[in-house]
C-alpha cells in the first residue's frame, strides 16, 4: 500500500529488505530513520489541525464581535 506521498509504509516492506537494511546499517540507525519518518506524519497532522483550529477561532471571534456590535446598537436605540 502506498501513502499519499507515494512511499511504502515500513510495515508493508519486504521483511528481507528490512533485515538487509539492519544488517548493513545497524538496528539503531534503521529504527531512527523509521521513527523520524513516522514523526513526519504526526507533525503534518498537527500543523493541519492547528490551521483548522485557528480558522475556527477566527470565525468565532468575528461572530462574537458582530453580536457585541448588534447589542451596542440595540442599547443605543433604547436609551
């Protein structure tokens, strides 16, 4: 299975290939590369969620400002 970026997930790679990587490069290095690769996905998701949250907060603030302005107009009319 390919990810959005067209790369294979490490869990789906051929076991022999992974074992060759470990034999040639050492387990700590292969593990580190895998973890950094997985971390990239989580960071991307966090950034995406942060942008969405920021957009939602901005929309709520605009709505609150509009409501406050409407209340000010109503109060001014009643005085």
